[in-house]
């Protein structure tokens, strides 16, 4: 039986709920608690490979965009660790992911509203609140914030392959060290695929690396100014007001604004490959084959070997390739977490099976409006490509804080965007929860 009812309980403590916890730390009148199943904070530990870099500015931290005087900013972290000047002197174009993860861990250790080693197991709707069973005991909360991240996406053709022959990029840090196979295929032309190819180049036991991507080439992340306008609250508000078919179309077209490879990683990889060519002139070259525009259609295990069949979009032919090991850098997908299954039939889903998110990031369900379920990292198609990124995390947390309080605690007003996205005089149902730009 639940004795105490919080204003908000959070499930999962990745960067997104951590940002919410950090923003809510400045509002003591709200009682909140966040639960994480890991024993301590960790940010994608499976992809913490040497040399991995951030794809976003450190100013897009957990709090700064809407709360620059918060004690939980990246700059406050630098000052606390006496590295402010050295950090500036290092002149990073892209900050090491390890350092940003350390910042996140520092915030996680500092906030008192977080509970680790406390997975959320079940949630039931009670009379005016949610009953939540966690590994740390039961608790009640009027609102929920679901920040459990996404799960690894594995293509259907890989399902039959044994674990010993394949792994997802999310396990790379643990599994790469054990790769004994001479011929390795990396599937996926995004940032994770590039980082894994880079790491495999260091392994002497790997003699051939095949890097396979569905995209027509190994394509860069577009981080130029007008594309970066997609990562602003003003754009997100307008995007959210569009009909679903337009949102899906735009998301598809904008893929390289969020899922391409950082220019620095591409350059580094290209130079490594070039240098190998130089070395090959003096001795035998270890092979690397770069195969963009290939759509893998089947993987058949033949004894110790796997035969990959691919459609090559460049010349419209079918290729086959024999490999010993496959690394799937094939991204992540959202699934409704198991602990919400008791509410599954009460949650409205979109045409593509995702929860329908209001402008304040709460999902549509048939329960009382005062009992909201905010979902973070499930809004790529409702709020745009910035939603699964850190870029607007601080702002989203402020939107949620305002929604919990029912007033504009955080000032979320925005200047008009530089680009005029919508047709003048035709505002397609812009949201008001998000701030004044919606008016
Ligand atoms: C390798 C990698 C690098 C990235 N780099 C960048 C970048 O540079 N810039 C950028 O903008 N974006 C980046 N992203 C995208 C995005 O910012 C991250 O994926 C981010 O970690 C998402 O945060 P999250 O809180 O939604 O999920 P996660 O980080 O996945 O955290 C979710 C947490 O929930 C916990 N959990 C799950 N189920 C339960 C449960 N039932 N009970 C309790 N806890 C639970 C998990 O253990 C986990 O700790 C990157 C993504 C990846 C994969």
C-alpha cells in the first residue's frame, strides 16, 4: 500500500531524466524522485570507445538553455573540478564523450532526488495517482516521467545468428576486445558504425573489415547553421503542430541532420585508411572494404562462416560476402516499457505505433489529465529530430516543469526563428504549453 504520493516519479536516469531532475532541483516545492536500475550512473557505457567525441556543444548541457544559473551546468562542473582554464586552452572542436559522461555522473552524484539500483517494475493507475513498484519499494506519484531510453534495433535478417557471431554496437566496449575473427562486417553507416570501424583498425587479429551502409555514401552529419535551426525550440514548436504525414516526411528528409557521421570522425578515418595505403607499399595491407549503398537482405550461417547477401544500389546488383563476425551498428528503437503494460490499452498510439505526445511531452491516455505520463526520447516523429538528442533536453525539462507547476516558472519565450518555416497567416495548431512563440 502506497503511503506517500510524490508530484512526479521518474523511471530511468539517463541524460534526459537527469536533466529533468536537475531542473526540478531548483523548485523545492515539487516532491520528485527518480529511479534507475543500474547501480550508478552510466551513459551508453557500451559505446565509450577511446577517442569518442560529442556531437553537441557543451552549452547544450542538462540545464543551461533555460536555467543558466543552475549549479548543475557543464561550466559549474568544470569550475568544481578546477579545469575551467585548461578546458578552454584545449580548444576542443568536439568534447570527448568521456568528459561529458563524467559531467553527467557528477550531477547524478550531487542530486538527492535520485535512487540507483532501483528498477521500476510495475505501474498501476490508482485513484488520482500512479502506484509504482520499484526495487527500492513502492511509491505513489501523481505524474510519471518515462526516461528509459531506447532498445537496440536489430535487423530481421540477423535474428537467427548466434550471439557468438554477432553483437550490437551498444555492447561494443565489452565485446570488441574479444573479437578473434579475422573477417568482420560492420553494418551501419552512422556515428557508431564509424567509431567501431576505427576501433577495429587497432585490432591485429582482424585482417579484413567490411563497412556496409545502406546510405549512398558514408555521409556527414550536417551541423551547419541553417540545419542547426532544426534544433531550436521555435522549430520544434512549429513541427509539432504539423499533421502526422508531414512530420514523417520531414523526419525522413532530415536524417543527416541527426544521424550522419561527424566530419572529424570521417576525416580521421579517411586519413587512417590513406596511411594504411602508404604502409601497404612497404608490406602486406590488411584489407578494408568500404561498401556504401548496400542493403543487407540475408545472412546465412554456413559452418563457422556467415554469408551476407546485399543489394548494391549503385549498380543494382546482388553481392555476397563471407565473414566470421558481424557488428550491428543499426541504431535503437522505442518500445513501451514493460512496466507500463497494465496501461497499454489506455494509451493512444499513432499510425506508426508510437505514443501520441502532446506539446508538453505527455502521452495521450484515457486517465485523468492531472496524472500525466511524460515520455522522453520517444518524440522523433512528434517533436522532430532534435527530440532524441541532447540539444533541447534542458528546454524540454523546463517545459515539463512548467506543466507540472501549471505556470511559466521557466521563461520559455523565443525570438522568431531566422527561417520562416510556416506560411504567413496559417499557423497549424501551434501549442501554447511550449512558450510564447506558439502564439
Ligand atoms: C553512443 C551514443 C552517443 C550519443 N551521443 C550524443 C551526442 O553527442 N549528442 C547528442 O545530442 N545526442 C547523443 N546521443 C543521443 C542521446 O543523447 C542519447 O541516446 C541519450 O543517452 C538519451 O538519453 P535517455 O535518458 O533517453 O536514455 P539512456 O541514456 O538510454 O538512459 C536510460 C536509462 O534508463 C534506465 N532504465 C531502463 N529501464 C528502466 C527501468 N525499468 N527502471 C529503471 N531504469 C531503467 C537504463 O538503465 C538507462 O540508464 C548519443 C547516443 C548514443 C547511443
